[in-house]
């Protein structure tokens, strides 16, 4: 078994791997988990495809030349809340380390929208 980086305990191919391969995520939480896995795997194409075009940055900074490597340490989903027929929020904590530095906690409430049957990340508020 190849455990999924998102922390579900499921095999990557049966979990986030299927979304990375093109299947639409069924809800905002599944999309958020797949985006975390994409950060772990440095899958810039998936991150861009799952980001709302109005808020997607020009540069993701995943593999900047000379920049220390980010090591993702774990994900905890705190809450998934449907806010409308095509909108939702996911609160999560992601832990990571840059280079040999100390572990950092990213606590965010992310907003998602469903367009043409696909969930997209819009933006997030750091807590």
C-alpha cells in the first residue's frame, strides 16, 4: 500500500490519486485533501487546475531555484461546512517545515466554489 499524504489512511490511488488523475472531487473536503497531497507531491498542474482562475497566483513557489525545500508533516481537518448549493468552507491545520527549520502550523479556513460540476479553491483566511 502507498498511503495517501492527506492522512486518511487509504491508498493514494484510491484516495487523492484519482482526483490528481482527473476525477472530480465529490465535495470541498475531498478537494482540500487532494490539494494538500498535491503540495506534498509538488504537483503544480493539479494545484492550478483546482484553483479558481480569479484567485490563482502567477507563481506557486513550489520549486524555486535555491529555495529551501518544504516538507509537509501532516494534515488535520477541523470542519467541513456547506455554505450554499455550490459553496463550502473547510477549516484545517497543516504542519510543515522549511529546510531544517522548526515545524510550522498553517491554520486556515478555506473557501470553495463548485463551477461546472468541479470544486475549486477560492481563498483562505489564516487563523
